[in-house]
C-alpha cells in the first residue's frame, strides 16, 4: 500500500508531472507487454512511477533477464529501489537516458513508456524517442499508452525518426481507460 500513498502524495504535489490520478492497473501492465517475447532480454521502462509495469515484468514466468528503469521523480525512484531490488533504477530525466544507461546500442528488446508524452515539448519527445530507438534491437519495439484518441507521439517525430505506430489494445478496465500503442521502425 506504500506505493499508493506515494503516488497520491506525488500527484498532489505535481499533478501535471504525474499525469494520472491513480497508478496504472495490472490490466494495463499486461496489455503493455502482450505479444512481446521478452524471455532472457533487456527491457527499459521510462517513467515507472510506482512500478505497475515493473511488477508485471519481474513476475513473468519467461520474463526479461535485465530490467532498467528511468524515473525523474526521486520519491518514485526510491520506491522503485525499495520494491524491486533486482531492477536497476536511474534517477534522471528521460531526455538524458543515453548518458547513464549501461546498455550498448540495439541491446534492448522493448521500451515501455509511462511518461506523460502529451504534456511534453516536441523537442523532449523527439530526444526521448531518438534515444530509445538507438537502444532498441531491430526487431524490438517501443510501447506507450494514452488516455486520448490517438498515439501520443507527434506525427513530426514519426517522420523525423522514420517510425510507425499502431494501436494494439484498448484497456477499458484501467482508470481512466487507456489505449496501448506499439511503435516500431518503418
């Protein structure tokens, strides 16, 4: 329950930065990895918050061998370190992830994104996506979710980075209901 209290406190402190009124559900966590073969791979999670997606990853029967998380909020990062000792958590803005991660280019199977992309500047989203795709394997993909009607990554970023996106799942039992998108190289 500590993670719910931490989430509520951080949302009250900075609602736009937290971007949701409640943590993501286990249903959304399952939808985020549905169809991905993550057995014995590296996975990067951006903006894990209280760790709903991370919890799902660490309990998967054939899950990833390495999980890295990037969390800019120190309270959430501390919570992640407490809840998931085997996960490497870095407290840094996702725009600067490449400077800290111990990953080589094209070494990550999937990037799961819990960042509030719609409330970020175009340049920030571009930097995050560029860095993510430098890390993602050729057959890997970026997954994100949104409460809105379309992919949260602006079309200009799609064009610049030569990426495509497709909605893969609608998760009505999450609050608020969310759509999951897969983003991949064109």
